C-alpha cells in the first residue's frame, strides 16, 4: 500500500541535478497519463526505468543512425512518464547523434530518474 502513495510522498533527492530542484518525474503529468491510478504509475515508471537502461546501451554503443533512433524512442518514453530532463537530452541526441559528449549527460539524467523511481518503489 505504501507504493500507492507515490504522488504524495515522493522522495527528496538531495544534490539532485535537475533544473531548479525539480524532481526527475513530473507527477502531475504522470497522473494525467495514468488517470490517477497509483498502481499503474508504479508499473509505468518501472517499465520506463528498464527501457531507459536498455536504450542507453544502444545510444552509447550504436552508430549515428542507431543512436538517433534509440534517442527518439527514449525521448518518447520519457515524455510519456514526465521525465522531462531525460526527454530533453535524448531529443538533443536525436537531433545531433554524432555528438557523443551528450551521452554522459543522458546517462546522468537516466540514472537520476532510475534512482528516484527505485526510491518510490521501496
């Protein structure tokens, strides 16, 4: 039952790198996407975390065209759950897949979102 209180007891992430102290997940957006179903929110976030980890491997190891395609998929998934920072950086990679320096920023944003999701699910 504790996991169902996701929107009300979101964990604080001290030292979080999100802009202006924003949480890695926009709960208002997520609630709108899931029609307020807290169990569905948890399920969707867990799916996103798994997908993000898999796609990161493609982005880091792939050639330019594959990087752009993987970044596009990740951007869409991130927008669906309200992971705005992940979506923003994935969008930058999608637009400029040859810029491998963006991978580090994306890795950090994905890790921050994953850790946040893990805290929510404990």
